[in-house]
């Protein structure tokens, strides 16, 4: 019988001030691991800020910020092996960066260039899934492949709270449970699905308890506590790899940003509520822990901010300097071998583009 | 625009360096949201927003030293222009230039539509047929290919016509004959001054031809190219070339050597009727051993004609012409009949041909 | 060589594909022990085991979605959707994901999956079991759509579909599962996708069709021949990508075109073929293009199903109408 831990026993290691309230997991006893996590959070936020700024100045397409939710995907990615497969929704930039997707690839994707999905690093990871909640079945298929081949690999699928209302989500959890595939479903439970608040999305007390219907374990974790997120994910992934099947993790966080750069949340959301969530944001508590433990200081902070800023800036420049793909590209990648009827269209498109040039 | 100034950072600090901005122009921010990070002597400090609002303009850059109290950003005032979408950009309508109202164009009543499929139209163009003049016979009052063809032939336009019947046969036969036979022609004239004015011309020609065959039976033989053999024919079956509106017919007068001139006449009349009435049987057209063509009935003097295998000869007779000939010691006008003998030189020598022709001419030149 | 019906031919092709390539998997509802409700997967579970033949819970969209995940990892899943009436829910996964996985990752991830499903009416089934959705699938860029008309072509085309590196929707005419019988050489030879098959040469009118309608079309051609009208019958076989060249060549010789499909008229594949011919072969046309199709209504319940389906008489009449333009 699957168990679900609710809000009262939510997994948490650090409180919002960065004080230890739970047991420090094994990996966290090594300060280098915590520093790695912190640097990843800062890089994610730096990238995020730049992406928004580029969009606002017409140099990037619509962008979905991960402001305040960085710990969810960074904690998850940090728990994964390189040959696991990551299936993000569209707010897991930090996790993608941890797994080897480059800043330039992220800029290319959000700038509207398919080459951004041709990851040089994590070759098996899926690109973002824009039709909300339609990718959990893919995660089941990937995990099933691992199980059929007897490989100790797992898939991690990140969905939003809104996505848990989708039929595909329920179907996937159900199939994962029946087949006991090594898949971990991670909910970025950020309390808002565009303008629909969590209370209007589901009558369930927690989203983690949707695992009960699928017969798999489910638990909640403080999504702003990157240490706790990583710890919970490590346990879930270990279970999966050992053949004990899938699980559902609800990472409770808050969407401090608008849904996308074209959205204006002030239309439907109380600013005061957002203000109240700022103190719980993930970067501050970890910085406080590290500073209090003597592993972090002002100079390191400044140096890190500069380093991240330079890296992001350089990647942005590379992206901006990358010319768009030729007209033919979209035709060449539609099929393995271009059928005659499409080849004709390709030539027409090239000719029209040249005529317009 | 409401400006936001760098607040008092405490500890008597008068200025700070901007390390990074956390927001961009256009962003919506809430109270307590970190706007930027500044470096003081002691720490990197986050500066929170005092209010909710939309960022209008950032007034300082990363790396700049800003004094406490100096403006660092402006908030938008008034209503924020919203995008009206959650993805992408919706372009706004452009103010349409006011155009002078156009006078309603007066349209002449259109000509009644001609209905014809593209293939039919293409054909009509090829043949120079004006579709509006064609009477349609197809479904839905449409013009068919046949309608166009008919219109074209009435116009006298050159309609490529598929040959049928006798003309088709002639085309095939002549082509074959031309390919196979080694044609050679010898020509002369017969002095027929001795003929009576109402001489039976055809009868005389037949008689003369028989005389030729008697003199040189080889000209009445059948030649087989495959075996290179020449077979003399016991009878003379004379093919008579007859012109008709339906084309060339060559019906056969059987065994003319043993029939009487009256019988020839009867056969010839029957043949001519048969051609006219198109009642000739295929058997009537087969088995000629030698052919006679009196093309002079129409026009022409001498001619090289086509020998139809397995025959080896065809005698062509041209138009009678009065010519000046030697008569005694002077010149007289005599009626002269041109005769041309085309033969298959694979089987027949020039000598045979010439002797045949001499016999023909000798017979023609007798009085009756 | 043996004489098989169409569903046996499908079964033989699946068996052959699974024997030759360990990455070929079969999944769907009731495909395992039961061998599929139409016995298309009969014997596969017994021969290849539960690691290769998977019974899924009742969730068509996820059957397609799981196939996508498997395919991205290098398997070649052949998913069965019990009836095309239930395949509509798969359109989201096929259209939003399978069809574009190669393009949006610039070839890094690909999707060599097959989605096979029985299609079409004429089996006196309850409602929703007689759908002809080929045009809906054929409108999706990046996939292929195939509908065989005979056991031998079902065998060869399914093998090619399984071997194809891109997603293929394989629609099997339910009506022909038992009714179509023919010689099938179980030799592993695939038939090329994207090619029409000329089933009957003719000089006077081109009749194109696919699936279960082919039999009636050939019968119509026989009837027309008795009146000295020689019809050329083409089996389109692959609805996407469409072999326009063969169609243009045929119409170029006959000048007349009749298209026969069971699916409703509006926006059916007949419209696509007619548009292509009107665009590229219009100067060959002696007569208007005729479409003999289902009506723009639901397939009626079984008691009146027969009047909905295009029949031989309708095809003959359409051909005769084109012959009036001579």
C-alpha cells in the first residue's frame, strides 16, 4: 500500500533561514557538494534574469522563467546519473544546465532555434514538453526500455501542478505502477497554473497522494530546499534502479514569476501573496547555511556573481551571433529520407526565400 | 514615472557598486522582491523592491558606483500595457489609410461561358478552333474533343486524319514495295495515229499487254525474294489500277489471255461498278500477276510507278498528245501514246523489259 | 507460399519482424495471451514472451506515448489500437510528439514506431467501430500513413512500416481481415512505401482507391470492360507520402479520373488527389474528376450501414459519366 507524506511531515532539511531542521543527508556532509548546488542555483537564476531581459528587448522568444523554483530541477538533476534520462516540462533550466545542456543551447531553444534541442551533452534527454502534461507516458516508455534491457537507469519526468490534472499523467502513473518501471515523477508544485491557483486545480489535499490511485509511493518535499529535494530524489531513484518501481514526488514551491514573459500575473494574483513567499526562496537559505558554516563569504559571492554573469553574457553573445538555420533545414529533418513531394516543397521554399532576399 | 533610489545601506555607507540586476525593464515585481545586488564593504546585499509595480527603466549599470539616495530605477506609472497573450506576440492593427471610395466599376455583361475541359481547350488551340463558335454536344452543354475535331474539319483546318480502309492498305503496301523492289523504268511512245476515233482504249491496252507478256513471259512472273526464285505464271491476271474517292483500288481481271475482248469489257464494267458501289470482295483484289495503270486519263506522260511484289512489272500509260513525227520525208502530227514500263530489276533485265515494251508498242501501233 | 487472409498476413509479418529484429516490440490491449481481439498478434506472446509482447492497461493515448519513449530509446514498438474509433485520442501523441521528435531535436531523437489499427466499416459492428480516419492522420507532417488492400500487400507494407525510421500509422481494413485471401510469400520481403500499385492497366479511365474499396473497384472495372470501357485501377496503398507520379502518368494516358474512398467526402484524401491532378495534370483531363465516397455523416448503425458505403454500381456510374466526355 503506497504511503503519502503530507504537509505535516514534508521532507525538509533547511528552514527558510538556512537552519538545519532535518537530518543532513550523506552527500550534504561534503561542503563541496553543497557549494556545487549553490553555484548551480545562482547560475540558473543569472541565466533566468538574462533570458527575461533578452525577451524584453526583443532578442528572445516568449520565455518561461524559473524564478524561485530553481531548487526543484537542480536538486533532481544532482540526484541523477549521467545515463539517466530527463524529461522536463519547460521550467527546468537549472536541471538541464546541471545535466550538461549548455547556456547557448538554452538560449537557442528559447530564441526559437531547433538546434537548441540537439544537446551535445545529455544525448538521451527529452526536450521541453510544451503541451502540458503529455510527456509522462514518454517517461514510462523510456523507463520501460531500461527495464526490458535490464539496465540500472531511470527516467525523471518533471510536471507542474496543473499537469497533474491531465489524463496522460494519470495514465502514465498507472502504467508505471503496473509495469513497475524505473521512473520518478517529480511535480514542480508551484501553486499556479497560469491564473488557476492550486485550490482550483484539484480537490486533493496533496498532489503526492495521486500516487495512491496508481499504487506507487508518493511524498512531498520542500521544493525550495535543494538539499531535501536531492535527498528525496536520490532515494526514489535508488528504489527505481533496484527494481522497486516508480514513485511520485511533489516538490512544494512557489512561482515567484509570471507564467511566461507575456503573462502579467498581477491581473489575477495578489501581489501581497507573492511578497509573502519571497523569504522562502531557495538561494537565500542555502547561502545562509554556507555562510554560517564558514564556507561562503562576500568575496566568493561577488566572484560567483561575476563568473555566472560572464558565462551567461558570453553564451548570449554566441547565441545572438548565430545566424538562423537555412530554409532547407526544416525540410531535411522532417523525415529520415525526404519524400519526393516534400522535396518539391523544399525547393519552392528555398526559391521563394531567395526571391524575397 | 516613480523613481526608486538606492536606500540607506546602514553603517554609514555612502555608496555601493552594483554587482547584478535581478530584474529587467518591463518586469512586474512585488514588494520585497530583490531588485539588484550591490556590494558594500562588508557584504553583497540584496536590495528589495519597496512596492509592487512594473519596472519602467533601469538607471544604472552593473559595475557602476551609485550613491545612496541616487535613483537606480523608474517604475511605470499608470496602466501597464499588457500583451493580451501568454505566448508570442500579437501584432497590432495598423491604422488603415482612409481611401476615397471607389466608383462601383461597371461591368459589361460577360459573354456566355464556354464549357470545355483543359484537354479539349488545348486541342482547340492546336487546331485553331474558336470554342465560342463550336456547338457543344457533351454533358452539361460542354464541348467535347469530337466537337472540336468536327469543327476543325469544317474549317478546312488541317486535321490529321487517321487513314482507314484502302488508303491505309495502300500506305502499308507502297512502303513495303518501296523497301523491297529494285525499281527501274524504261519509257517510250506508241504512234496510235492508226486508231479509230472511238477505239476501245482499255481493250487495246489489255491486248497490247498480253502481246508483251507473250514476247517476254518473265514480266508476268512472280518473284520470291526469300528464295530468290522466279515463277512464271500460266495465266495473266491483270491488275487494273482504278482511282476512286475512297482511294486506289487494283481489282484483277482473271486470265485475260484466254478471255475475249467482250469478256474483258464486261469484267471491266463490273469492276468499275464494284469500285463505285464499294462492293468489291477482298478476293477481287488479290492475285494480280502484272498491273496496268492508265493514269493518262487524268494527266501525265511518262512515269515511274511502284511494282507490287510478288509482281515484277507495272505498265503505265500516259495522256495522248499530238506530236510532230517523221512521216516519209516530211513531218506530220500524229497521236502519240506515252508508255512507261517499271520493272523489278532483281528479276527482270533491261533487255527483257525493252523487248516487252517493243511488243506492247508494236501491238498498240497496229490499226485494230 | 501459402494462402492467407489479411489478418494472418499481418500476423506473419509481425512474427517475421520480431524474429529478425530483437528491438521490435508489440504492445496494446489484449495483444498478449489473447492474441489480439482480431488475432492479429496470435501466437506472438507464446513465441516471444512478455518482454516483447506487452498487454497494456486501457489507455490508448499512453499506448502511443509509451511507444514514443520506447522508440526514442532505440526500440521499434508496434502499437495496436483496437479500433480506429479509439485512435483519435492518440492523435495528440502522434501529432504533438511522434511526428516532430526528429525535427525538433535535429535528428538527435527519432521515433521509429508503428501504430496499427483496424479501420473501416462493413463488419456489422456497434457504433464507433467503423471509422475511416486516414485523412486526419495524413494531414500530419512527419509521419507516414499506409492502408493495404490485400494479404500480400499487408504483409510487405507492414514489414516496411516496421523497418521505417519514422512513425507510420498502419490502417488495416477490418472488413478484409477474413474476406481477403491470397498467396503470401513469407520471405521477409518488404514492399516500398510511397508507391501506388497498378492492379489493372487500362486506356479509358483511371480509378484510384485503397483498402477495402479496391475489391469493388476491380469489380466495377470488369463490368465496364463488358462495354468496352477499359479502366486502369490503381491501389494508392501509401496515403502519405502520396505517389503523385504514378497517378499523373495514368491520367495522362486516360484523361479521366475516378477516386473511390469509404471515408466521408469533405477533406478526404480524394480531395488531395483531385487537387494534385488539377494542379499538375489538368491539361490531360478530358472530363471532370469524380469522387465516389462516404457521405458527410457518421457511418449509420449497422441496419442501414450498407447504403453509406460506396458500391460497385456507384463506381461504374461515375466512370460512365466521365466517358460521356469523349
